[in-house]
C-alpha cells in the first residue's frame, strides 16, 4: 500500500530541491507530491511505496527535515473526464468517510486520499482492505515546527 509522508521544511529557496536530492540519494522514488507554504514553513506531502517509507523517513530526518505525519493512503484510478472527482467524493461522503487530504500523482489519472476511516473508504470504493490506518510518529517525537532556520 502506498504511504503519504508529510514533511515540514523552512520556506526558503532550495528546500524542495534538497528534499528531492535526499530522497533520490536514498533510492526513494516519489510517486506524487503536494506542497504548501505559510508562516515561514513549507508542508510537503510525498507519496512513496510502503516498502520505501522507512528509508524515506530516515533519510529526511537525517537531513534535518521534520516529519509531521506518515500514514497509508488509497491511490485510486479515476476516469479522465468532467465530474469524476465529484462522483468519487460522493461515494465516500455517502459512506460517511471524511477526506483529510487529496492530491494527484505523477503519471496517469489517479487521486491520493487520506482519511481516518480507510476501512469504510475502501468499502465504499470496493478497495482491498488489507492494511489498517496507522501513523508511525511516536508520542515523544520532538515538534517538527521547531527546526533551525
């Protein structure tokens, strides 16, 4: 199952390049990405294969980047036509699934969906239910918002 890792960076030139370099040097292929900035920080969601998640997290943390969240996500093939996002989101809403995060991937027409109810989401979309939603961030992990400038 694919894994979404939310990375916290400083909002300054070169940080996204550094993220790409660090993951590339560790042999991690980023399959999708969404990035936002605000209040001097950048939040970057990277999509990686589950088997690369530990290696990715370790490489990013070794480079001084904060990990805000890590969790399994659904990557759903959708038709390339008007209205498919609405249809997909309606299926999930009708199953009482709240979408926490959505973004597209590199290549093809797919959408990444994060929710605290993966089981219901899989069921609503007839998705294999072979993984439970988890996070790998421990309770004593230091705040990722307090990085050096």
